C-alpha cells in the first residue's frame, strides 16, 4: 500500500491523476493520518476537502463525481 500511495503522490505532483484518483489518494492519506507528516500542501488540501464536504474527518469519501 505504501508503494502504491507513493506512486499516486508522484503522479499527483506531475498532474496526471484524475479527480477521482486524487480524492481516493487524499482519502487514504487522511485515513492513515499522514497529512500531519507530509508537506503543508497535503494537510491544507485535506482540510479543504473536509470543509467542502468531500471527505469526513476519518477519510471516508462523502461525494461522488458525476
């Protein structure tokens, strides 16, 4: 799982993840409480996704893309 997440993060940094894949990646980061140990952008993005109703505080995805 860690290797998959690292690969996803590298793709995210390159801008090649879809919106769905990006949300799933931030869900995993939140579930593993990793946003506190990564660079600030990740923590700010997790916070924004929670405030905007995409994720709950446990990392569960609350909305689907249509």
